[in-house]
C-alpha cells in the first residue's frame, strides 16, 4: 500500500528504530511490529524489552550499528523513524529512502535531529504513485 513491497521483506534483515517510533506499536499492544526482522530499539529509558525478538540499545547506538554493519549479511539495516536516532546515525547512513505525501500537517518535524553539517547524497531513483506519494532513493556521495 505504501510502495515498499521491495524494502523490508527483501532488502533488510534488521530494523533500528527510536523509542517514539516503537511506542506507536506498543500503544496498539504490538510488542514486535517487525517480527520478520531482527528488531533493535534505541532507548535510554526502556529498561527491559517487552518482547524476546526486540533488543534494546541503551547506549553506544553508533557502536551497535557499526557492529551490525560489520556482520556478514547480504541484507541491510532499515532505520525506521526518529530524527534524534537518524541524527545520531547520520554518518552511518549509506542510503536515504524518503517518502513524501501530498498532505500538510502543520509545522512538521526535523528529519535529522543533528547539527547543521552538510551530508551529500546522490539521487538514484524516484518512484511516483497514483495517489501523489513519491519515494526517492539517494546514495551517499
């Protein structure tokens, strides 16, 4: 429905998400929203994982992601939501896949909760859907 038939199921085996993104699932009683993937949640406040499939990363998020990237795997790591987490991991991001919707919600939120350093990426593809949704993919320059 969102145009991601080729993302988490075929390109990624691990997901890293922030606590706020994970809380959206928890509020619905879902403790493992991506059960088909290895799930990691970056949180300094969630003391214990509510699900055996979900690993809590309480500190050294960058170190953990570097460890995951160093593993011998044909699949990648999917970063799901959270500008603070995205900002902390900016130097570890190899590809950006940005969804935009033809909706206006108000003032919005930052995509990367990091300083104002410039990081260059190159546009690789644009996929347009009939409902106006665009999915743009960029690779690190």
